[in-house]
C-alpha cells in the first residue's frame, strides 16, 4: 500500500536522480547512461519497462489493478543534455 513514508522516500530519490542527471548530461541520441539509470529506477519500483534496439529510448507501462480501459499508463519523456553552458539574456530567459 502507498503511504506517506513511500512518498517521502520517492521524493528523496527524485532529488538524487535529478542531481545525478544534471551533473552528467548526455547529448541527444547518446543517452546511454541516462537510459540505464532510468531503466534501473523504474524496474526497481516494479514498473514494466521495454527497451528498443535502435536507440536509447524506453517505454514504461504501469498497469492498474483491474483490466479494462483506463487501467494502464504510458509515459514518454525527452532526456538529453547540452554541452553548452546556459546563460540569461536581457529578458531573463535562458539560452545556450
């Protein structure tokens, strides 16, 4: 059962993952280590994850307790880093 303790543990893990991903950026289509870390994190939570042979993308599937429409969740994210440092322009917007 999901409770406050699980939520706090997940929140702590999310902060650690964000710090790890931001301290080790990878270029688009070269996200090998990022994909490995995300695969490990999702499978450790019991989430079904599919890998692709031609790229580093992943597909995670969360199934509901009961079969039928609306009992599955599919999520797609984009993850890549930039080798350039980010700066702010005169309007406060970030650019590389």
